[in-house]
């Protein structure tokens, strides 16, 4: 398999995971091998595991009692309970009272089973009705903890003491709303999984829901610039039903580019070139929210970023305006250098995270890491390594099995030792950091394989999806509310298919944010897989409640079309170029002997227009990258709002503003073998073309080891249809990997109209990294590819932190409303 030619960084010594007693107790329930972790006391409270007691009904049942039900609603053997919240005396003498209340379930009916706390009950949305008699109730429950509401359809545990209800939608005249009425399109049925919502302004409300509205259409390119937030007035219509309304948005008048720059990128905000009426009541509410947001942003949350990498999570947090990174840890020196350029006031600790945690617990925390006793950490973000083939971000690398981890992209199918790889224990180390610091919020990211029943086992073979249960149970024991969702990065403004699982947790007393709804339309080919939690009815899904999204899908062309064009050339023949550049023949002809066919002649004519760069012979040259010297001029001015945003500075970064003066850096590809380069250059220059488009006169050699593409093994595996696949400018790029291999299963990394792989800058843009970010390459150019492939997409991270900001604002508003209501009641009493 072809990959980056850069040498691998030196690996550190393997070490056992350092965990706290709380995390160790959860690992022990999963029968995890003790030699994989070391337990250090961290002053945490003792972990409760004893089951609660059920006694016979002897006294009168009162409000607030928890009762065990005789028959559960599912008719199975598992017990159910109820919290008595209503008691109505019977109409007839001698009859028992009628009682009702929410249904409670034990850990065996939740995603925590079988490792969850036995003395915990969880409140469901179901309500039980019955009588206070032995016919319906088998006993009273004593010693049970009731701290969480449990959504039986999703993986969400919401603390009962900090639940904040989302405000209901109230419509007024002149409000702007989203309408779920996708326009028919010849291509939409094949490409889009859901279209962007239409936007309308309510002209006149109707009790029947048939409101009169003024449509606002999304504009086409103006002067060659596509702005996804720019609208223009359309037709006037009558809605068939209010059921078409999906939410509210905000539209302002913005005639100049300066006014639009002020609004660009804000969620649920659009603008028009002319005048627009607005609902004054909604304007006042919006200003009130903005005032609270400004107050919160003045005192930004302080974040600790574990496995920081190039800084995708931290950069998204900064761009949200809510948080700033103060401390970070990562073992990869190149990634640490990149991170430091983005967050210049952060001293990143490059030691093994287990060594760091041991020092912190034993009171030897270095000056650049926070002291847990001071309570300084507001947020912990972490994305523990998931691959085994690429260099891990920490010191746990000396393993006999190179294919460990959760990612299925580089995974052996029958690898029984994979669950016992100590690198997987970095999840437990992360939980131990959380247990020590107890931050207000936690954001954990990983691949879907972490919760896949076929790949998420931990410890004993009977504990399926053990990592999911370990994470949820640990949060539960710490008193944190938690949500688990699958997020497809495409649906958050990323031009790349990248499904990830996100755990969003909040400490008791803090509002547990809703997972952010999709901001952009998606693609059928990028629909993420959903996972059922074994042993209960819950599923780990995306948070899409209805089809559609506020903004159109972000395509690869919309993100990359302003970057310079260039082709690969071989060193066989030197030919002059009109631009006085030294270019060479298009095809190295390592496999195919013909040197003057029609394809070559066409390429030589193309080379007079498109700059070309020599493909060195890997292993015989110290050149590890191909492309323009860095920096170089952009191909053109920004053509889309996405390209404009990617040329902006990151607030607080150490990047000089001169880096954005019409120059782009690291617009270069990695180096492949000459035969792989030849295969790349012989794929038809068209979107979605793959190895099957090689000229008929040339044998379709398969670099992945099949004797022929007609072999049974090739047919069984569909011959890797994404191998040597060109990207589609009208769709999303394939998932970025930690190394560039055009012949791999993921593939899709050939440019659609240039003879080459995608460059580091192109895949970095697909991850949402601004152009000014320079990826350090201390061990070779492969470092840059690995950092981008391992990163969390910046727009996805920004959306998650915006959801935390929204939850904090909602709590502030609810508190103010309660205060105003109480004040009004006191005034009425005084009067």
C-alpha cells in the first residue's frame, strides 16, 4: 500500500493507563485485565455499587415514594418502578387510592448495563397509573438514588437538577421561519439526502395554520461570488399548514460587504441587499440574548485539551467565542508545534498523558498544567487516538499488533487481541482526568467503532460495547449528565464525509446542552451509520429530527476551487514550458512502455497551460512533497463564502496577518512510488472516475494484491470501488485518513481535474482549518497529512461549543424570567 514517504516519528515506551479509583471500579466491572491500568488515589468519593432494598408495603404510600411495580409495561422479566407524584383517594370506601407517576427503570434497562450502578434508578418519559394495592405494587423501594432522566430512545442521561427546557416557538407577524418544502431537482434525488429549507417571512397569521408568507430565495452567484446567507425576495404564498414550519431565523438588511462580514457565519442569520421589516418583539428578545452572550464571552470558559493534535477541537471552541484553550497535552512533537502556532499563549505538555496524570494526582503538577484543587478547568476536550497504523498521539505505541484501536479503516477483521491493546485504555485515562478535575463541561470525540457492537468490546467477551458502557457509567458515577450522538461532519458545514461519535457531558448543576441540529444539508453517500445499544431500546443516532437544514450542502468545489492548479510530471523527459518552468513528461511509464500515445500527446499540450512538478523516485530522493513552493499566490479571489472564511485569521493565534495577503501555504502532495503515480495519472480526468477508467489498451493492475479484477476475491470485495477514485466537486470528499493511499478502501483522494493527489492544504480546508495554519513537519511531510487526518473538523467543534453557549444563555433567560415572575407576584401581594 502506498503511503507517505516520510519516516515514522520515534515512538516512546509503552505504559499502563493511570486511572482513579472510580474509573478503576468501572473497568473491574467490565472484567478488564488489571495489568492494563494502574490505580492511583485521587481523593474521589467511594464508588457505590450495592443494590437498593425493596420492603413490603406496611405504611401508607405518600408522595415522593418509589414503588416497585408488579408487572412492567413490556411484559418481560425486568423490573420497573414508579415515582409517586399523584394520589387520588378512591370514590368508594375500602378501595385503595389511585396513584400515578413517571416510570423508573434500573441500570439493566439502560445503556449502562451490565456495569452500571445497582443502586441507581432512572426516570423515563412514560407515566404509570394504578392503585396503591398489592395487585399493582409489590413493595416500597429504599436506598435508591434518582438523579437522572433517561431517554429510552437515545443515549442521554439528563440530571434532574439542571434540566433546562428548550423555549417553545411562538410566531408573530414579520417573523422569519424555515419551511420544509424542498424544491424539485433533477440531481437532488441522486445526490442530496435532504435539501436546505426555504426561508419565508410571515405576512399574516391564521388560526388554521395557513399563514400568508413572503418567500425569500437563496441568490445565485453575484459578481462570481456565492454567498450562502444572501437572500432575495421571492413569491408570496399561503402555507398549506403550520406543520411545514421547522423553526425561526433572523434576516437583516446588509447592503455593503462590511455589513455582511459582521453577520457572516452566525447561526440562523441571513441578510438581504434591500430593506426588510422585522418583528420588534423578536428583535428585543434577540438583543437580550446577544447581551447575555456578550457577558458570557467576556469570561470565556478555560479549556484543557487532551490529545490536542493540530487543535481542531480547540480552534472550534475559540471560533465559537465561548471558550479558550489554556492547557494542552500531546505526545506528537509536530502536532504540538502546529497547536502552539494556533494557540500561542498555551504551553503544550508533550509527555505521556499517564505520566502527566500521575504527577498531577501525586501533587507534582508542572507550572503549565492546572492544579485540580483550584478548580480552574471549565471544559475538558479530548479525542483519544483511534487508529493503530498511524503514529498515536501519545507514548503507548510499542505494540506487537499494529492494527489496534477503534477505527475500522485500517483494521484486521479477526483480531482478538485488539480490545486488549493498551492504546484503547487511553479512553480510561481521559475519564480519570475528568474525575480529577471535575470540569463544568466535557466534549469527547471518537470514531463510530468505539460503540460498534462488533468492535467495542472491553474486557470479558460478554461485555459488548464495553467502551460505551464504561464512558456512560463513569459519567453517571461522577454525577454528570451525558448525551451520545453520531455526527456527520458534512451536515455541519464540512466538505468531507466524516462520521464521528460525540459525547457531550455537563456536571451536576450545569445545563446539559442539546446536541446541535444540522446546519447544512447532506449527501446520500455520507449518511452516517446508526448503532443500537445491546440490551435496551436505545440507539445512538444523529440528532436530525426532520429532513432538511438551514443551509445548502458544502461541496468540495465550493471549498477548493480558488486554489492554484498543477499536475504531476515524471523525470523521464524535460520539456520547455511557456511559463519558463521546468516540466517533464506526464507519465513515468514504469508499467506501460508506450511513451508517445494519444494520452501523452494531450498531456504535453496541457502542460503548456497548467504548471507541472516533477515526481521524484521515492527512496532515491530527499524530496518528500510535490507542488508549488510555499507560499504561492491563490488562483483567484474567493468565489464562495466558505473560501472567504478559510482565509480569515483565528482570534488569538500566533499566525501573522501577512500569511493571508493572497498567499497559500503547503499546497503540496505527498510522494508515491512511480507505479502508483502512473496509475493516478492514467485515471480519467473526470469526477468519480476510478481505476476502471484506465485506457482499455492498458492492463488494470491492482496494487491491493488481486491477480485480476475478475478474480473471485475481487468480485467479493467489489474490487475496492473507491481505489484510485477521483473526488467529485459537486459532492463531499471522502474521509481524510492519517496517510494518503490512493489504492486503499477509503480512497477518493485524487483531484477531479488535475493529475495528482489532493494536497495538504486541500484536505486541511476540507477539515475546516484556516489557510494560515502551517502544519509542522519535524519528521517529514507525512506529519502534516497525519495531523489533518487525525483532527476533529473545526466547524463541527464550533457547532458543539455553540450548543453549550445556547444552553447557558437559555438558563440565564429562564432565571431572569423566574425572577421577573416572582417580582410581579410580590407586587400583586403588596397591592
